[in-house]
C-alpha cells in the first residue's frame, strides 16, 4: 500500500530537538510570519492613525465590509484542500443575492423559503461542478469558470440589467443588520463557520481524507479513500457556503443587481491562497485563510484612511495574490 505524505511545512517535535531558542524562533518564522505581520500592521496603523484606526467604529466597519469576503474565502478554501479550485464563488454570489431578493419581491415567497431555495440551488451548482470535475474529468479551473460564467449570464438575463428593488421583511434585513456584543452579527457567522471547518478539517476523518487527496490523489485512492465522493462533497460545501454569502449580501445591500459580486472573486481567492502560506505553510488551512482575509482588511483600511484612491484596493489585492502564489510555490518546492 502506497503511503500518503503530508505537504505541510510546520516543524515537527523531532525537528526542534537540540535547537536553541533563537533557532526555534527562526524555524517558526515562516509558519507565523503572516500572523506577526498582521499584528504589526494593526500596531503601526494604530500609532499613525490613533483617532480613526483603533476604534470600535473602524472594527465594526471592517467586519461588516469583509465578512462576505471571509465567507467566500472559506468557500474557495474547501476545494483547495482537495487540490481543486472553485471560481464560482465570485460568479455565484451575483446570482444568489439577486435571487434572494427577487424570489420575495417578484414571486412573493416568504424570506425563509427564499433563503432555503437559494442555498439549495447553491448545493446543486456545487454538485454539478463536482460532476464536471470528477466524472467528466474537466480541469476544475475550466469547469468552474464555465459554470460561473453561465451563472453570471443567468443573473444578467434575470435582471435585464436593472436593479431588483422592493420592500423586504425585517427578519431578512436582520440577517446582516443585527449587532451582537456591539459587533455586526455577520462576524459571528464567520467565526461559527470557521470553527466548524477547523474541527472538520483538523480533527475528523473527512478532513484527513481531503488533505490526503490534495497531497496525492493517486495514493489516496490506493489507500481506499473514495476520492470522487469527497471531491464532489467539497464542491457541494463550497456551493452552499457561497449561497449563504449571497443571502447575507442581499440582506446587507437590500437591492439586487448583476453588477455587484464579481469584485469579491479576487480578494476571496487572495485570502484562500494566503491561507496556504501561514499557520501550516504549504497546506491550505482554515485559520491561515482567516489571517489572509484579516491582513487584506487591515492593510486596505489603513491605506484608505491615509487617503488612498479608489484604485488602491484592487491594486493591493492583485499584488498580494501574486506574492501569495509566489510564497506558496516556494513552500512547495522546499517541501520537495
């Protein structure tokens, strides 16, 4: 039976035996470097912008603005664990947030039923992506790009290029507009989903199987892991989480328009790729993804408060994505 080799780069206990404290710290620097950089940026901006950055108002703004991106990053992360990519996280949210509103305003459905339908459709699209990748054997980048483009076209057709507007129930608004412990409730959604994914991926057999598939699909299959089932399941989970993000976006915006949503694709992928460069470098992981989203949020917020122009955010996201891919590639080469 062929063995499955881990692709994580965090130091093991035998590797640390006999090392001095400075050597141990140096060994851990690639593991927690991004975490240190995140807290360094928070400290720096707090010193340079004491009246605006280290405030509850700014924390609320960051959580409110970046919660959707955090959910989409976690959504993109799930197939990445199995060595696949899902681009529908950026396209699907366009259609899902439009449908979450139009099902109520056009068809008159209750908001709970509308949310259920949207999430069910997200699950179906994830299942379809899984079939295209695992049964039809289409590369996941191409398959999800094609599916995502179809979803975007459906959103344009459904709206006719116009906004979907109407009076919605207060319960639907409360999905994103409620505050808990003084913070937007969307932040607690992200925390709950993060904890759930962390437990599944790090402590349950499902997570170990997905990591094994991502490390070496052939070896995983030889070890008796039903790779097709788990990869399709990863795409289904990604589709469901993307639909949840679309519902929350609709609740936040209170209008639906096909021009909103695509701008989330790049930062979502950046957050997921950055997640493979920290905590467990060389391996996509939950807390690394959250750190990746956090450093994007902190960096963009600080730069904008310094008077950065409207182009700063896409520039920052694009450069960070290139850096993240470069670091991830270097980490993988070191492992080999």
